[in-house]
């Protein structure tokens, strides 16, 4: 039993846990919103206030997750110390790709978050086209996050 | 169409989160490409690193809040006041630089004082020297970064507004399918 507690209390374990948990939340939340948006009733049978509330909450948590991901990502790199593989290696190439992809995700997400903020304005309603644009924004988020995840697994396990 | 305080808070949270993460990502990428990342991180304790990130995030959040105060960046039918955003990005980026320097120096100075090897006069002189020189450098560095991010933020805001307007163009016959909860009960279709 003691051997279980020791890894749980170590800083490196906590950093990795936070990193993976943040990514899981980021991806899972976006998938949830896409799934919910597919059930938005067509043709004004019901206005979907709950979907907007969920989207707003997601956006708050998304940027918290991005901060945690970057913070803990640097922490994970720190665990390598000076043994981190050189940028010219395959591993190095994947890391550079991952960093660029996370940057791209952050750029895309500013646009997505702002679309949610605009939608939140009290006098605006989304048209079907705007709803589709927002759904595509969340879909792009999931696709880009999935690519980052694939590279991350490759970095961790070869 | 005025945005609610909650909308502005989300916008500020988003911009400050993006700027902090973006800056650190760029620094890490540059250090890594220069093959100096490992050595740099070796010298940095994990807890200190996390503390520095959180400090940067906090100062960035506060500075971003001041920078966008009074600007309407949300209404898609109003042009983004880009020049104002750039000017404020420059100014508050510089302020952010100074704030981060203070956050960085604070713990170091506390340790020096606690060590007891410096007199009060010596401490004041050291503080003045570091704050003046460091403050100027931090302001300049912070202003350049603030300006760069303000430019990026402006571009992304314009893209979001353009997407929103494109979605509403030529859709007069379309039935809106989403609304803010406060308008949820307005003009329900009959039957």
C-alpha cells in the first residue's frame, strides 16, 4: 500500500497527471459540445440556452487547461534535464511539431472562444450558418487535439 | 449591443491565457532549437518554474484587463479599434514586464534580507539599482511582446467577427436555432 502512495505524492507524478487530465478535459469537453449541438432542435422548436451555458463553461475550462498543459509540459521536459534529445533527432522533430500544433490550437481557440462570447451577447441569436461555424470550430479543436495526442503518445512511448 | 461583464471577463481570460501560453511556447521552442533547453531547465526547480508561470499568468491577466478596458472588442458589427488595441498592448505589455520583474525579484530579495548579510541602506541601494535598470529593460521587453500579441489578437478578433458576419449574411429567411437564455422565450413559433 505504501508503494502506491509514494508515486502519487511525487512532483513528477503530479505534473504528468495534471498534463494528461488537462488534455482529457479539453478533448472530452469539446466532444460533449459537438454531441450536444447535434441534438439542438431544428427550426426553433426550442431555444437552446443550455448549450450556450455549457459552451461558456467549456471555454473557461479550456484556457485553464491550456495553461496547465503548457506549464506541466515544460515540467515534463524538465524531467529530462540535459538528457533531452537534440532537435535534430526524430524525437526532437516530433517535439517541435507538437509545440507548433499546441500553438495552432491556441490560435484557433481564440477565434472559437470569441464566437461563443459574441453568441452570448444578449441581443444576438445564432443563425443555422453560425451554429454550423461554431460546430466546425469545436470539431477542428478535437481534430487538432487528437493530432497532438498522437504525437504525445509517440514521444512518450516511441 | 453591449457585452455583459461576464462576456468581457471570458474574453480577458481567453486573451491572457493565450498570451501567457504563447509566450512560454515560443521561448521553449527557441531554447530547444538552440539546443539550450535541457541546460536551462536543469537549472530551474519544478516548483519555481510552476510559480513563475503562474506569476506571469496573473500579471498578464491583470495587464490584459487594463488594456481592453473600455474597448468593445466583442460586437461583430463594430470595427475592432485596432490602433487603440495596439497602443494599449504596447503600454500594458510594458507594465506587465515590470510587474513580472517585481514578482520575480520579490522572493529573491526576501531571501537576501533573511540571510542578514546586507544592511538596510545596502538593500535600498540594491533595490533602487535593480528596479531602475531592470524596470527599464522589463518595460521595453514587455512592450515589444505586448505589441506583438496585440497585433495577433487584433487579427484573430477580425477573423472571428468576419466568420460571424459571414454566417449571418443572406440568412434573413433562416430560423435562428440558438439564443442566449434570456431571449429563450421570445417569439416561439406557433404550434
